C-alpha cells in the first residue's frame, strides 16, 4: 500500500483545475446545522462555513440553488461556463436562518434548505434517530426548527425551500402508500405556507431506491438529493451531494471539493479503496449514516 495514499497526501496532489467531465463542474454540498457550541458532527461553525464558501469562490464557482443546478446540468447549459455550486442544508434547523443566512449573504450566495415539515409546522424540537440523544441536554435548543415565518424570510432572501419529508423516515422501508404520504404531505404543506412550488426533495438518511424515486417523480418533484460516500452518476431524482461535517477543516474541505477527488468518488476505484481501507479516515468522508451514529 502506498504511504502517500494511506496518508491522503497523494490525493492532495491531484489537480485543482483542468478539464474534468461536465458533472465535475457542478458541486452540491450538504450541511445540516450551524453552531459554534454544539459538538454534534452535524454542526459546522460559522467560521468553517465562511471559509468553505470563500474557497469555492476562489476556485471560480458561482452559487445557485439546488434545483437551478440540477436543471442547468441536465440541460447541459453549464458546459464551458464558470463552475457552479449549490449549498444545501438538511433537516430545517433554525440555525440555518440565524447563523447560516448571514454567512451566505456575505458571499452573495443563495442556498437550499430541506425541511422536515411536521416539526416546522408545530415548532417542537427536531427528533429522530441520530439526533434524539440531544433532547433534555443543554444543547436541546439547537434542535429548534425553522418556523413558517422563518421559511418565508429565507424565500425572500433568495433561498429555495425543499422537502425532507414530513417525519424523516427511512423511505425504502415504507410501503408505496406511506412513501407517497410522506412526500405529498410535506410538498403540499410547503406550497401552502410559502405560495411557491416545492420542486426539490432530499431523502432522509440518504435512504432511497428506484421505487422511492419513481414515487417522488409521480408526486411532482423535479429534483431529489442523495447523500453517500460514493458519488453515483447524477440523475434528476437521485443527485449526489458531498456531506460536510464538523470535522472538515479547511484542508479536508479543499480535498473533498477537489474536482479530481469528486471524480474519483464516482468510480468503483473509490469503493475498493474504502473497503480496503487504503484511504485514511482523514482523506475520506464518512457516510451520512455513519456520522449520525456517532
């Protein structure tokens, strides 16, 4: 095994520019909460977020919403133009408004937040497998969801609001009727309170299959986001994203967003290297499910 590969140094030597395949010109990042204090792996600090976005700006990326990116790439309209990136937030933490929005405004970037609508509707703390352990602690306040008024404020700021289902289940484990209810109820609720079409969806836990994607299409979604260590070939209803977490320092983020690394993560070589542990934990991002178990 090459020491350079084991340490991640070899990956850092991969080119930052050049002429990658068209899909590599479009990055979709997945964040969750923003907090300087909350020690959850899902929460990045404002400083981290700002550094990440400034790095992408220096690399020539233009920021767009998730649906805009999917539409642009699907039509092939981005080829030969500046790179584009979409910043997305899963779950609907209120910190997306209070802490993320000022950072995004500072770099002139919109974002997309995928909301679990049952919590946005009643205001109760977000709770499901992976975050419920924070209930009853001093960090429970971090689980405060975005309210309808908060969502309207984000729309006014140029953000896209997408669905993260009604209750955050693992959709592949549900029957067709239950999947349809999760997707349709959340979409309808968002459209009623915001007065705009809800076009996008993020699958909770990154859990999906072709059956779920087909139901999403039938429900009227035009784009749906995944979250996995392996970046599969993009499809409108199965679009890969790069998960960004608290452990992602500036150099780790630079590595994750390196076009050559993104390209590597879309190949079977990446699966082999992860399975063989040929890439160190510092050089390879965990899957969303791995992070939520921590």
